[in-house]
C-alpha cells in the first residue's frame, strides 16, 4: 500500500509540538531486540509493520533501526492503549513504570519522547487505541501489512482475539510474530497453538517468540 497509515489516522503529525526534550529517554522493554525482527525484516523488506502492544517503544525502535539500516521505506504503526496491561498494574515494579499522573499512565508521552530522541518520527506512526478497535479501523481502511507483531494482552482470550482480528490484514506471504511463547504465559501458548490449528499452520518457535506464516 502506498498511502501511509499516518494520513489515514491523523490530520497532523502526532509529534508536532511535542516537547520530546522534556522527557528523559527511557526505552525499557522486554525481548525487544530478538533476532527474529532482523531476520524477517531483511527477508520481507516490509513497507508496513503493525505492532500490537508497544509500551515505551523498544521493539518498534529496534525494528525502525533495522529498516533504516537496510534502506527500506517502511512505516511501523504502533497500536497501544498506552494504559498498560494486567501485569503492569499488578506487579509493583512495573506499576511504578506506568508513572501515574492524576491516576492516568504516562506511557504514551514516554513512547513519543523515545521516538523523537531516536529520530524515527518519519517511520513510527502512533495509534493510541485498543487492539480490537485498531484492528477494525485498519481493516476498514483496507490496510494490508507485511508483518504484524503481537505483544499486547497476554491472557488467553486477549491473545486469541488479537491474533484472530489482525491475521486478515496480513498480506499473503507475510508473517505474524508474537512474544512470550513460554510456560509463564500459558494463555499465549494455548491461543497460538489453537489459532494455528484453525488455519492449519504450525507455529514456529524461536526462543520465546512465535511466528505464523501466511501462505502466498
Ligand atoms: C508487553 S508490553 C509491549 C512491549 C513492547 N512490545 C516492547 O517490546 O517494548 C504490552 C503493551 O500492550 C498494551 N496493551 C495491552 N492490552 C491492550 C489492548 N487490548 N489494546 C491496546 N494495547 C494493549 C499495554 O498498554 C502495554 O503497553
């Protein structure tokens, strides 16, 4: 698709007038630089990646660095409520990372600041939205993605719903990659296996990342 998703979602750049220099750089993430990103981006040369679950942007920044180093004209759409997941609210050390102000997490500001700090405003498009609404909005705009990275909710129903809603927007030959295929997230492993069964695709597992390939 040649039209940027940015222009479908935003009337002006979300970075316009944002005081990125007022927020210290803090791209903390989890498994955000796994080799699967470089491998699949090098292979597919994506023009569009949709990330579902961005947090402060570590994985999106990593993918943007790879795309730029390969000279690929790629847009990365970051779908996140930027309000945190169950774990962020329940595990004390993650709760402090939400940086609540008047009861509201400030994750979005941190994410924007990190993107501005690394200079990837031209690649990374923020989409501050729930995953289910975002999938339907992207489908409404006939958005087709080369890669979808799933790393939002980690409960069984959340993961299954995200996979199911985002799978149709992947182009033939594209891939869905996901995080946390591990015993400590049984909901992820169950949802990925079940969805794989329904489409007759065996998930590839690489460390704690899972990959579902769409046939051409
Ligand atoms: C594990 S973090 C993402 C980490 C990121 N991919 C990285 O590697 O740095 C999960 C994120 O998913 C978001 N999230 C969870 N459930 C969501 C939902 N239903 N819709 C949108 N975002 C959601 C949370 O706000 C959180 O920022």
